C-alpha cells in the first residue's frame, strides 16, 4: 500500500481544498467518526459486535447458537436501573435470519432474552460432576449466626473425616508418579524410541511389499477375517471334477481285457463333442445329410 493510500485508510489525509476553519476531517467529509457503525446514530442506535453470553435455541429454526458466537447487533438504551443504563441488543440469526433481542439486567447482573430465542437450560448434579458446591449469599449470611456456624462446622468436619482416606491415597499415588522426574523422562524417551523403531520397520516392510502406505500391525480379528475368505482356483476345480468322476463310476472292478473306467468315460465325452459339432455343421449347411450319417456310422464302429 502506498503512503497516500495508507494515509487515506487511517483518515490522516488532508486534501488540498481543506482549511482549518472547516473543522476536522469527519466534519469536512460530512461523516461520523465511526463510519458505517453510526449510520443509525440519529435514532440512538449504534452497530457493535455482540458476543453471545450463553447457549441459546433459535426461535425461528430451533437451531442451537453456541456461547461465544458473534453478531452485528444494534445497541440502544431502553431504560435505567437507578443510575445504570439498560441496553438492548437486536441481531439477526445466521441460520434463518430470525430477529433476536437480548437485554441487560443490572439488578441480577445477567442477560435476559426478550424475544426470538430461548436460553438452553444446562443443569448438573454436583455429586455426579464430583465438584464442590460453593455457598451462595444467603448461606454466607446465615454463617453469621453462631449456632448455624457450629452446625456447619460439624458437618464439614464429618465430611473431612470421610474423604480423608481417599485424599491421602490420591496424594500418595500422585507422589509416587511424579517423585522421580529422571525416571519419568527416561521411560517416556524409551517409549518414544520404541514407537519410532516400530514405525520405521512398518514403513520398510511396506516398501518391500511395493505399497505406498504404512500397514497396521496384524491382529487376531484380521487373521480370522482373512481365513474365512476362500478363492476358487484351477487346482480346486480339478479336484472337484475328479471327485465327481469318482462318485459317477462304478465301484466294481472290470476285467483286464476292458479299458478302465476313466478311459471309457473320456471316449464317451469325445464322441458326444464330435456328434454335437457334426450336427451343428449340418444345421448350418456345411455338410450333406449323407456324409453326416456316414460319419455317425464310423463313430459307432469305433
């Protein structure tokens, strides 16, 4: 950015026609110091960036708007609580462009949703969350009473005695884990070295197998899943064909002058194939019926 453009962007550029008697630059240009943020300043409205103070449900589409989401909101004064001003913030929801109005509550030091949304109620049980319940202002005022204080002190002492063994045990575990920093650092570095070595071995085995990615170590589930997968191959088909041929042949032995069953079955299959090919040629007009009958008679003699 040039120096002239930078000066104009920072509103430090004074044009040649400007004179001191014309006032400041904003008055000379006829604009507010806050520029677009003050376009409704005549109505008492200022555009600000408003950050959502808690989780809410949008009233237009029932979507949740999380805490910390920021909006361009119109800020205006709607009243007073004694000498403290009550501000109202009007904004548009990003999900459905629904109008949401939130107002300050100086009396209770919180924000109130006036329209367009509802607050998300998030309750929890201190015992389930394992947290301490801090005393509220009413309980603190009651502690000024000596009898109340004595009653609470007895309850606190009882809770302390019940929780003391667990606290002592947790303290011992923490001390045993964090007592020797050198041993902890040594074990951590050894674990890191083992992990780096394992990763290097896996990458080397992947490169050896011609893969571009690192494979995970084998597991029992993967082995079981791989064992259930069966691929059909030529050897398996040949084994099934031979077993079917064995089941189809007779169990009684033939004389030595006769050919074995396997040869006889092969010859029958060949005859069927020859007869089928000859019949197809006859249908297509490749041979004459006389030659077909002579061919069949030759096969019968064989």
